[in-house]
């Protein structure tokens, strides 16, 4: 079981919801934290309640800012990419700018961060990478233009990295939550099965980080149903009227 005491983790997307609660869980487990997000005020309020944390304001859509952050961050043991944004969007109500924004934050931002960190981890011979995906990444769902595609891409990225980094000492995992009660899910106008509090979801993420498992989907049994949809023939998913 992985121990966090004395290790330094960079938590990107720490200001709200799951990220905020995960910071508290990691702090209780003894980790030193570098907390990043765009909202400096929210980061500072979180940092004030933690025993060993510092803040680094960061916009993951800014390539130069990401590079400068990595160059200035020093030695770290792991990174958690928890950045995410969401706007419900149907193909019949397409907004290109919003769709591109979701992809840039949820997926391309991860490419920017990992493109700077992975070579450093490989050179050091160790490193711990946790990508926070979503159950929405397993199959195309209604009103998920931008969001679903970005999370599917993040899952695929994690799978590729798991293959390529085998034996390098760099650990990669992907954690795919279901619905978590946050300001983002408040935008939904439908019933969300097994909606979880951020505090409970953070415990799932920490448990996954302690283990050697590559993929963690939660909560069950909702996650089982979503994974099952991935394997259903298209005729069951896309019936003609």
C-alpha cells in the first residue's frame, strides 16, 4: 500500500468540489501539497486550513504558463490532474467555442502538463500520475458534446501511457467517478443516479491512489451499468425511430 507521508503531490484543480476534498484527504495522510487552479482566493482559503501546502495559480490552457510552473515547481513525487469543466450541450444546440473550451481544459491541458512532467519522472526513475476522468467517457451520451469526448480522450491517454511507461518506475492510473454534487452537476436538469458528496468521492480517489490498480470506476453498481453500455451492440443504443 502506498504511503503519502513525506511525499509531495501537485494537485491541479484543487479549488472546488472533489479537488478541494482530495486536498484535505491527502493532507491528513501526511502529504505535502502544491495546490493549483485559476482562482487564487479559493486556493488561499484552502491552503490556510492545511498543515503543509502551498499554492500556485495556473491556467492549464496556457502552454507557457504550464511550462513555467513545471520549471519552478521543483522535485515532486506525483501529480493529480483533476481539472475539469462542463457545460451540457446537445448537437442540436452546438456552441463551438464552449465545446473547444471543454476539450482544452479537460484533455489538452493534461497533455500540456504531462508533456512537461513525464520526461522528468522518467529521468528520475519514479513518479505517480493520477488522471481524473469520468464514467461519461465510456460511451457517447446525450447532451455531452465536448465533455464526453474530452473524458474519453483522457481515458485513452491514460491507457496508452500505462502501456508505454511499463517498467519505467512511473505509475499511471485513471479514476472515473460518476455524478458528484458540485457546481458543475448543478447545471443538469435530470435525475443523477447515485449522486455523491465530494467528501465521499475524495475517499474513493485516495483509496485508488493507495492501490496498484490502474483503473477505478465508482460508484458501483452505477459504474457497472455504464461499463456494460460500452459493450452493447449499437442497435440497442441507437434504434431508428
